[in-house]
C-alpha cells in the first residue's frame, strides 16, 4: 500500500485549488485528484484568513470525513467531524473523541497567496 506522500495522484506544490472566498468562514472544502487508478482526497479548512489542509481520510477507517458535502465542522464549529462514526478532531487534526482517539489526521500542506489557496 502506498503512503500518502507516495500517491501519484497527490498534487505537487504550486497547484491552485480555489479562491479563499470559495470556502465558508469557518468551514471546509474538499478536493479530489486522479492519476489513472489512484485517487487523492484532501480538504482545506478556513478560519478567517487562515487555511489548513488535511488528507480526507479517517485514521480509523480510511473513508472520507465528509463524503457527500463539505460539512467538515461540527455545528458549533469547534471540531472536525467524521460523518462515518462521529469521531471528533481538534481544528489542528488531533482525534479527541472516537475509535481513533489519540491519532491524528494527515496534514496536507496548503497556503494562502493573494486571496487564493495553493498546494505548498
């Protein structure tokens, strides 16, 4: 099995993802990339002018955290939610409730440049 950094579908640094305005504040937006049979799924969280990226994969089960929409945050916007089994992650990706407690989401480096979100 390939590691996340070895996935040929993972976009290289310098790929434009979207404008900052396209991500709810606070909120998240998913991104999918394909290279032949391989898929890379990531998401970007926005809090004001801060963006943070994660690989969109639950460390417990491997499925996407928000498979049908971009609702990555709990209603109170204090945690990232795994829709599959209800695990809660801090906004920096640490699991604090659920079967993957103590594990963390895999970071996906992104950056904000001139009002646009890019891979880093």
